[in-house]
C-alpha cells in the first residue's frame, strides 16, 4: 500500500504540472496569437527540462537562442536542408530551424538568378548556432546565406565560397571565438574563391589561431568580389610573424594579375595577428572608407600593382614599432584622402619602401614606382610619412631600389613623440613634393625641400564627422572628402541581432577580447588570500588577493613606470581597485578622486600638490599625463589619497595593503621567489646588484652574479624582430666579459645568436649585432670574465632591424 500511495502522489504531481503548463501556454497563446503551438519561453525564464528546437520563441525584437537552452541538433537535421538546397529553384527561401548544430556540413549549393536568388537562412538572425567542427560551403550562383553564428568550435575552413561560385552572398553572420586549442593550428574563417561574390554585415572577432580571418584565393582571372560593412576585431597578438593577416587578398603566386576586389566600409579593431592587418597580394584592388582602431599592423600593399587606398581612417594603437597605417610596395598605387590620428610612438603612418634589384620575386619587394600620395591628413602621430624604408644591401637580391612618385597636398600636424614629421631615409628617392603643409614639432629635414611648407600654430578642431580638421580655410592640404570619411565602430556595421546582444552586454560581442574574460585568474602566490595588491614596474598585469588581473584589459601600455627616479602609478586602475571614483575635469586639467572613506582629492596635471578635502599636500614630483593616462607618484596616490600601506622593492615590485602587518610579512627573498615570472627583467641570481639595474639608464649601477651560466632575461612582451644589443660591461675598460646573447619565443627553448666577449677597452656601450630574428625574450648568458668568474654588466639596450630601441 505504501508503494501504491507513492505512485499516486507522482501521478497527481505530474497532472498538476501538466495542467499549470497548459494554462500558462494557453494564456501566452491568447496574449500573442502569432506564436505557433508548443512551449515558448521568454528571456530570463528558467527552463530545466529537455526542449526541442521548435520550443524556442523568436520575437522580432528579442531572440531566445537555442544555445541559451542547450538544445543539441546535428547532421540528420542538416541533411534534409542540404537536400532541399540541391533541388531549390530560383526565388526559393530555405529556412533552418533555430538551435545548436554541432559537427555539421551545410552545403549551400544552388543556382538562382539575379532577380530571383536562392536564400538559405536561419529561422531568426543568429538563431542557428554552429559548434564543433561545422562548416558551410557556398557554391553555384546567386545564393544568399543569411544569419548564422559560429562559436566555441573550430574547423580548418569555417565558410568557403567554392571556386565555381559566382554572385553569391554571405550576410548577417558571426564567427566568434572559433579557435583550436593549439594557437599554431592554421584555421581560415572565411575563404572566398570564384567570382563576383560578396561578404557584408558580418562580425568576426576573437581569433587566437594562425591563419586569416578572411582570405581571397585566386586563379589568374579577375574576381570583382565585394567585402563591405563587416567588423573584424581582436585578432590576438603574437600568434605568428607571418600568415596571421586579418585579411589577405590573393597570394604571391597570382599577385601580378588583377583581382579587382573592393574592401570598403569595414571596421578593424585590435587586429594584431602580425604586421599586415590587410595584405594585398594582387592587382587593381580598392581599399576605401575602412576604419582601423588600435591595430598593431598596417594595410600593406605587399605584392601587385595599381591599387587604390582611399578615405580610410587609422586611429590610435598600443605600443609597437610596426607601421600602423599604410605600407606601399610595388608600382602605380594611389594613397589619397586617408586620415591618421594618434598612432603609437615609433610607428610610421605611411611608409614607401625600398625594392629588390630583381623585380617580381615572389617572396621579395618590388620597387615603388609612380606612387601617388595625395591629400592625406596626419594629426598627432609620431612618424607621419617615411620615404625609403627597408633598405638592405645584404639581402639576396639586395633591397636597394628607392621609391619613385609624387607626394602632394598632405597635411601633417603633430607635437607627439620624437620621430620626424617627414622623413626621407634615402636621398636618392625620386619623389616629387608639392604643396605639403607641416606644423608642430621639428620637421626633420635640412635643408627644407621644395614642396614642403611649415606653418606655425595650426589649430585642429573636431568636425562633424568625428575627425580633426584645420580651423583655417586657407589651408587646402589634407583630406578633401568629408562625406564618406568618418570613424566607424561595430555599431555602424553590425546586424540588428548583434546590436541586441551588445546592448545586453553579451561578452561575446562587447569591446573586450574574450581572451581577457573573465579578467580574473586564480593563481598560487605566497600571499594567498591576504589583502594585498602586487604590481611590478613595466608589467601590465597585477595580483589582487590571489587573483591575476589586467591593469587595463584592452591595452598593454598601462603599467607602473619610473620617471626621474620616482615610481608612477596609473591613477584610474589603482583608485577603482579600492572602490574610489575617478573623474577628469577638462576645464581645470585635473583628475578628481572620491574614496569610499570620504576623501576628495584633486590633482592638477603638472602640479606638485594634492588637494585632499581642502588641505594641500606636497609631492616630490608633479602629476603627469602620459599617453592620455593620468599618472601620480606611487606614495602620493597610495598613501595620501587612498590611505593604504605600500612597500617598494628595489627590483620594481610594489606591494599595497590596508595592513602594515601584511606588508611586513613579505621580505625580499619571498618576493624574489614569488615574482620571478612577473618581472620584465629577471635573473637566476645576483649578489644584491639586481637585474633591473641593467635597464635603469644608469651606468653607475650594475647586475652582478658569480659563476658560469648565470643569466639575465628581458621580456619584450610581444614577438619582435631584433638584430642588435648594446651592452655596457662593468669595468669594461679593464677586463673582457665572456657571454652569449640568446633569444626565445617561449622563455624555455633558447637559440644563441651571438657568442663572444667584450673588447676589454670600453667603459661604455659596445654594439653586438646578429642576424635579424623574431623573439619574445632576450637573454644575456654569462661565463665570467677574463679576470675572474664574475658576470657584471652595467646597462643594456636592444634594437630592431631599423635600429630603433625596443628596450
């Protein structure tokens, strides 16, 4: 009887649940007669039992995705769709039901007409989610593929326009975080073959594998593809030195034939895979009205000729010596009406490069001939235009052919950095200059060539298109097209379903790379869960209560620094970490901080005073604005404003805590062991003269360690092409130091690029050159000296192939 009563209770409970669900369903259907029969859920509802794909509600303004409900679908569902496509007639629309589809191969092959294309679409835009090893193949003619979302899977080729495709279109589609677990695995997200195909209003972001986000693969005939109104974002830095372009149009083998592809109205944000964000390797292509934001690479005319680069906007960027504007190689290119703003120090905006003496070498550089660089505007860039870069007499064949062409009607205004406003690196360059206007810092050319006019006090004002223009109608240089040229963002090109996701703060579509989310990473440290924050000079990472975080999730430039012997801290990071509000007062050129304890601080840039609740407190050095970030002296911000305790270790380690007792628990030896991989400069040992002395710009300090095999390691933070190291040996005029210079990609496996000894006659720097090599880490590996076993060095500098210091 007891078992029967339990059974009755189960039956009754089941009937009750079914009744409630039926009533709810009836009410929903009554309130919205557009809904089809079945169980429908609204955003935020808790669903804890199996549903089918038909159970997903899609409204015109709100999508509840099958992915949110964990509804798996698969190849059997898609085989029906593929069969429908193979028999489709012009004008047919074939819809795939919303849901998650894993490991499927969609064959979008059909033959429509210009007036009656065949459309393969998701039931609702973004509602068909492809995972696993899924792919889409587009073939035939006049086929539209619309509304798909690839995420959390990987395939060698996600979407391919096949070689027989023509007049086909991919639209309204997203590929997000489509990565193999091994970064070096080559994956291509969109491959375009065939002719007259189009990719538009698609979102591609968070690529962390080798290979292009989008590539055009060519035969020898014209293609006439259109790639427009797409967003390409957050291609991770340091994946490869080559083969990690965001977009590549053509390959070297077909680079001397015309593709006639148009790339327009696209947005590129933080595309840092390699030096070429866009790589042109074919002829007669047009690149216009695109926006490049914070990219560590350039639009590069690498192979081919007769291309037009027009009306593009290049803005900002993290620290890099790469060109972040336009690189010109080859003949008959036109670069006009482009806008370059606030590019990184050390990074050229436009560079016209040297060519090899033997033309059309498939891996070489053709001479720049008949180039036209006209009506471009450069504002607040360190290096604006460099003529004659990349010369190399030792390459095979020698790369010595200077550029030829004309540079006219360009406007260059800048007080930023130390680079030249205008640089002619080879006086043999045959460049005709005409009506170029320069203002701001030193031009860098003596005597001033004909065709360049220097004008004082050029006032640049923000125009309605979001760009800075000269406030002087008499200046006719610079961009002339103010209609199509403007800064675009993801919101200008994204389909509505993606904009909906952005507005809901979906992390897959917001402006922080997924690699940085979550920003917290649990780590094992000697301070455990103690209330302590740990930072290091030059390091963009920090530890807070056993959690590793980024000082700035989207920039490696926000780091503690040393200026005039004082440690400076980014104000916003450290203030907000301790629950303080930070505001910038433009009128007074000051930063205001309100702490949770009730302190109100005001610090004026350039002032040596802090006003805290009306009381003026003196600082040793003034507050500074560095790369548009406010920096304060360490102790001034931590102790005076935030009321915390601070410890500064001589190697550049910083500890911050509410408790002096916590601070005192960590002596130097404990910190040395705990932070070895946290420091940009470390050594395996020292005698109290620490490795950071090698980079303090002081020849009076040194790093010293006894014994063969002692080393000091330098972290460049990103793979960098290096070719020389300056080393100042301690007592270098009395004895010879014996050492190797080694490089590494991972800090584990090392290659020796120099092995030898110092001259024994130099009290300062000596240059040690080696073949250019790409490296993330550089190591000085010592074997003692000609007098004893000590390795003692005072200072080092590391250089790239253009003799620019990278350390």
